[in-house]
């Protein structure tokens, strides 16, 4: 039976998941997926939540489409902010089912080497099975080391693009900054860290960002500056990516809606300052009324509310096109230029 996975996934990845799920009851996968979500919600990590091949598959069917959507969205924002960045090597730390590799290859087709690390044997085996069905040789040739990142990281080679996607929250909180240093030491070009778009996920991203800026990292995205994050009063920087939910994806998740919105926080940090202008970041969906468009922006001077009046028809129309997460420019004459 076809798993009918979301069309947003690359077809070779979808086909691999289909093959892996053949002959396995959706009902059983749904039960496992619910138990895994419950384990994560109660604060357990992947080591406790995913203890068998079927657990790994249930996790991938339920969560991979959303983390893939988040990683793709972040890498697209990175590419937009750093148009000349052309990584050849990629390191995926806490790679799980290999999600970020697929997103990276989709975004940066010039990648020639993918290296993954994770300590979960079941997720690693599933990832290798999926990667072996990749349409491009770079996916099929990926290497995947199994082990604890704290122990393995010294032995790894630095990559042009290093990513830790939905991983940092599973590492010991008291050692967050040690892990930040370790990830940074394995980054020859740009480091991307993605966390769930919750206050706690954002707090981790913010600490890591601040620590590594202190080690001379430059922020590529989402912030248009390297200053301390200006958000205050319990506010948190996060973004949202909508993805289609297929019938089976919904069934494994026990969900009725035909879509879901994945919320995530992230930062992309570069070893070198990019010689391109940095653009303001839209921090929430603009509020549109008949008279005004009001947009919350992160700017080099802090958080700003941009207000466009309908009386300035061109600006009003432009601002209406802005979307949460966009990088935008406000020209000196007040005209918008997303
Ligand atoms: C929530 S999953 C995210 C997987 C994948 N990066 C994604 O975006 O879909 C977290 C992953 O981090 C891995 N992980 C957690 N702590 C780890 C550690 N100390 N060393 C290696 N991997 C770890 C888990 O095994 C799991 O695969």
C-alpha cells in the first residue's frame, strides 16, 4: 500500500519511505507515533523514544515531513542572505533519519559530500536505507557514523555547511555552550542550528548565537545584525512553515487537518562577514486592515513596527505582500522592496 506522503517531499525520499512502510499497519505506526510524541512531550530524548526499527519509521512518517519543511525553509533563507555561498561538504549532527541532508541537497545541488552523525542505531539504519534510494549520487554516497556527538565530534572533519536540526534540545543543557564550540569547530563556512519554535527552543538558539558571535561568528539569518538579540519581555523569535498533510501522514499522526504549520527558531552563523547588505526580517504575519499594514520587523536598530498607510498606495500594496520570515528592504523614501 502506498503511504501517500506529502507531495512537498522529494519524490525519491517519498518513494523510500513508501518502501520502508510496505506491509506495516498504519494503525500500529499511528500507535507508535503517539507513544513517541508522548515520550518527547514528557521530556525524554530520542534514545528513550525510539527503540526499534518500527519506532524509527513511525517517527520518520510523523515528523520528517515537518522537520524537512523547516530545514528547507531555513536553507532557502540562508541561500537568499548569502547568494555566493556554495558549500561542497555538509555535516549533519544528530542527523536522525537524514532529514536535513535531503533538504541540503535540494537547496545546494553543488554539494559533493554528506557526513551524518547520530547515536540512534535505528534512525541511522533507516536513514541509510532512505539515502541508498537517493536520485543523486551524493545522497547514495553519504557516510553515517553512529555514536555520541560529544565523543565523536573531535574525530570529524569540518564541513563547509554544518547543521544541527532539532538536536540541541536533546543535548545536556548545562553543556550547551561546549556543544556550541564543538559545532563551530566543525564549521569551515556556515553553521545552521534549528530548534522547535517554542520559547525554550528559541532560548537555546539565542544563547548559542550570542556565545558564538562572541567567538567572531557573523549572523547570516534571520537577524540583520550581530548585536545582542533585541527581543524582550518573553517574546521569542520563531517562524512557521506550512506543509501539506497527506491522508497517511495525518493518519499516522492521528490528525484531521490537511495541513500543518511547523514552528521553528533558527540561526545561521558564518565564519566570514558577507559582503552583502543585510535586510530586515519580518517577525510575524503583518496585520492588514483597510487603512494600514503593520509589520513587526527585526532591524539593525532593534525591533521596529513598520506602518504603511493606504494613502501611500504603492507602499501599502508592497507591504501586503510581505510574509512572516521574509527578508525585506525599506528604501529611504518609504517604498518597500521585498
Ligand atoms: C528530534 S531528532 C532530529 C533528527 C533530525 N536532525 C531532523 O531534523 O529530523 C534528534 C536527533 O538527535 C540525536 N541525538 C540526540 N543526542 C545525541 C547525542 N548526544 N549524540 C548523537 N546524536 C544525538 C537523536 O538520536 C535524534 O536522532
